[in-house]
């Protein structure tokens, strides 16, 4: 869905205009020599009201973080003609396998300088970026996302306040500085409630669901070890977990991807189901709220907005992520533009691509315990047929009986995938990580299907994810 959101552009423009005096010209030449000197030359551009620069194909994009998100970003951006270099402490990191890599810690300011020298524009693939390095990169190079959004989303309390300031609801919460604060907050918010660290933590780490007063003391003792502020959230009895990926460019253009319905197992994302099995009204409202937050926070690039849907139809924002997101991986084959291409378009200030759904899809994560079975199925071609009992098995990289993925124009109200007459086509993405530890994300599979129930049935039939039921 396209949202025009030019209001509030000035703040993003101030950041984006840094380095305008030459970045675009250098990008057109494809030299990729780095934008550091140009950034200094153009530091006053935003204050003079100049438009944000366009970083044209041929430029070099620096990525702070070399994991799978950076890898998929580099693969998508390379198709547009961009070069990539990543900074990551792990040799042969997933992104480093498809781009240049500077092997150094995220707090290494000298390495950050080298990244700035080699890059025309810099982005990040995760939130926990060292604040000093982020500020240095913003000074030396062009970082269209800026440090403000990062500063906000790195801290749950600041994030919640920013969401509220955008006029969107979050679960009732309380800042916790002591065990006495926690007891008082539990009395006010009720049980169960979720105690979280204000910084750090992901995939269920850094939180404790308090179900009885007997858990108050041990919960506080455990999480306070992190040495950061804590936040207690009222438990929302949700019926669905949803997410929307919104993209915003420095010029203020906004696109939102279709709503994903997410299923977690052990606090790790297991499935994303699109279209989400909720009313159209809820889908439209979720997209509207995500666009409103992206505009209100003057985000540049992607902003993933995770939400709870209650039985009464209310939506509460749970978390934000200012980057590509696991729940947006389905876009790689199922949408007209992937989230990774869209992020590159946004940070480079290109016109954003359409974000329309081409086919129903189910994304399933491949964790360490699933990897061997997935590899074997890929080698043997031993995928199920999606439960139809009539069609031949869909092979990776193709369609049954040689039929194309998309048929002729779809009927009104239906996606093209429903018209094409294929069961389930698995599209495998493995990340190239070393060490397939249990619960570690090693890849994902996008299941293109006639109906999401076919995709879910396919997952059951493989028996690979039997422990996630």
C-alpha cells in the first residue's frame, strides 16, 4: 500500500542532506571511493533547505553488521547495481560471503573510519550498534537513517513513548527501578505481566513472564543483573501476532507491505502467514498504524512494526525494528518488491517499489536442528506436494509440470498465485552460517501456494518441524 507522507520531512532531510555535494555524482561514476569528504563538505546542506541526495546505482553501500539480513540486502542491492562492504567481527560472515568485509568489532572506531572511507552511504542490519560508532559514522559519512531512530528503538521505554507520541497504542507499562517499583506496578497492572530489560534482548531473551507474586523477587533479581532499566508490560491476551514492514524514503514516500500473521515457538519466530487470517479491516488498520509510526518517527529505510490483535479487534504495538525483519522474508518471492530491495531503494532515496502480494505464502524458519533435514530434502528433491495428492512434488527453483508461477490476470479479489494451478513451491534461503546450533536461525523457506492452508499442510507433511507444533 502506498502512503504519501511528506509532513515531517524536514528532520529526515537534515540528516539526508549531509554529504549531498557530491555523493550522487560519485555514485553515477560508480567509483565507490567513499563519501567521507563529501559529507563534511555538505554538512550545512540540510539547514539551507536542499533536498536529500539520491544515491545512484554504482555507489557502495556500507552495512554495519554482517549477518543474514545484510547478506540478503547485498544480494538484492547488487541486482540494482550497487556494491556492498560490511563490518562484522566474524570472519566469513554471511554478508561477507557476498560482499567485501572489514573484520573488526562493532565498537572499533578505526574500523568504522575504514567503513566510512569505502562507502557512499551506510546502513545497519541490527539495532544494537555501539552509540559512539553510530555517531562517528554519521559525522564521517552519509547515514540516512541517522542516529535518532536507532537511539529510540534501542531502548524499550523510549520506543514506547515514541509510539504513543505517534498516536498509536502500546500495552500499559511501567518503568521499574527497584523491586519495590515492580511490586507496585504488578499491583496496578495485574498478573500475568511481562518484565523486560529496557535494552538488549531478542527472541525471548531478557524477559520474564510473571504469573504469580512469588515470581516477583526472582524475576527482578535475574533481569536486574543486566544493569539496565527494566520495564513491566501488562500482558495482552491476544488472538494473533501481526507485523507490518513499512518503508520510508528521505523524500517522505511511504510504502507498507501486506500484514503478516506470525507464530512463535519458544519466543522465536516459526511461521509468517500472508495474507494474515484476519479481517480486511484489521489488515488495513495495521498498515495504517505502521505508516503513521514511520511518518511520526521520520524513519528512513525499513521499520518493522510488531502488533498484538485482541479478541475485541484492538491492535497494540509490541516492538519496533528499524531494519529488514524476519517476518518480512516472505516478500522475497511473494511480493512485487522484496523488503531488502525496498530498504536499498529507501536509503538511496530512489522511488520506492510497489509492495503488492503476488501469491499467498507461508515463511518457515530453518533453525539449527532443522538444517540437516532441509539439506537432505533439497538434495533428494523429497518435498511433499502440498497435500493435494494429485500434483507432482514441487522442486526447488521450479514449478510442477513446468507451469509458470503466475498465470494470466487474476480474477477480481484473488491473487495471481491462486489462479496458477500449482500446489506448493518451496523457495529455500540458507544463510551460510558456520555452526548449526539448536535454535539458531540458519535459513528460511518461502512456500508459495494457492492457499496458506496448503502451505501449512506442506510443513506438517515434511515432519521436519514436528517439534514446533
